[in-house]
């Protein structure tokens, strides 16, 4: 992705990646997002989901937005509907019946989906001993919500005529490096990573393969109503990086941000795997005996 990103240096000498294209230089949409194709996006009322919906609609894609019922979803529909064809269907991704209702609404309005972006997520959950209802809700949305989306749409995406179709599940680096603090969220995103790997394995072995699966792994991103931090990427940058990754056929679309570049990400992931192969304590990057060696190795 050298045409989109280049290493630069910011304050205190830390390497990062500077985003080079945000508008007219943004990457072209893949075949599954050609004009007239149908995209379904959960968690579309804000953040990465909303940025994806705007990009797709402006390019002639028919977009179905889904999120919990709210004024944000209504506002997103008005904004995206001004750019192209769009519908909104409120749904709780944790409810399988609601996801089937979403599919029915998409089929009625546009026909079968060509692109499914399972983006809805919650960060609620907490640490190891946090409230179990918070844990359950976190897993129901972040993990089971994706399974419900795949169950609702994947079979019809694999059928019929037309070009390739794509499923993008939105994961998190926290499901790979597992920083202490919000164990429930880490567990949900770790499970999602494993599931999406298995999904792509199954899809690539299907006769007459028509559908591919991909894992989008955002870095630090400004979403929702939070003020933008200079270390974070904007949702539009994540979408550009996702599209460039899809164009290359990448399964793991691991996004840098303005504080952590791709090289640093790779070092942190390898260090975490080394906890097993080197028989170190778990989460040794945060262990008092290993914190300094890990920081040196992962910079």
C-alpha cells in the first residue's frame, strides 16, 4: 500500500504513517462494490460504518444501513440518502430474528446483498470480574452479532449470478495483543478473529466459490462523538485502507494509525505469540519483569 501510506516521524522521534489520500486519490471500489451492487452495513449510524456507507453510496452502490434505533440512524439515512440509494433498518445484531428481518428488508428494497460489513460492536464488558451481564452483552454483540449476520446473508450471497461477493468482519487489535483492562472486549474480538479465519477457510474450499471473507483490524480510530485525537485515524482513512486491502486480496487488513505503524504492529503481535513459544508469563508486555525488554523489542 505504498501508494497510500508512507512512514514519517512525529514528535519524540516515534515513527508513524502519514495518510496520503483522502478524496480524489482514494482507492477505487472493488467489483463487489460496483455501481448498482448492494452493500449491507451494521453499526452504520456512526464511525467506520457511517464512513463506509457514505463512500459506497457516493459511488453508486445501493446501501442498507442498520444500527440500533436512534436519531443517529435517522440522520445517517438522510445524509447517505442524499448521496445515493439507501434504506435504514433498525436491528440489534444480537437478535437472530432481527438480522433475518434486516435481510428481508434488503431483499425487498434492492435484492441480494453483494457486500456485508459486520461492523456493529460495543466496548462495554470490563475486566475479568466485571458484571456478567456486561460480559454477556459484549459477546452477544461483538461475536454472536457477527455470526447472526453471516447466518442471515451468507447463503444467499453464495447463490445466483453476478460477480464476486464479500464479507468484512470488523475486529480489533485488542483481540490479538490482548492488553489488560477490558478482558470481555478482548475475548469477543479474539473469538471473532478465530471465527473469521475459519469462515474464510470454509468459503475458499466451496465449489464455484463466490464469496470471500476478510478481517478488518482498525488501529486507534476516532468514532462516535469523541473529539478527534491527533494520534488516531479518522473513519474515512480506515475505509481507504480497507479498500486498498480488498483490492490486493488481503484477508488480514491491519490498519496503522498516527502513533503505531505497521512495523510496530507486527513486532507487538510477534511478541505476544512469543509468550507461548518462549514460555514467558502471559501478557508479558505488561509484566514487571518483561515490560522493558518488550518495549525495546516492540518500538
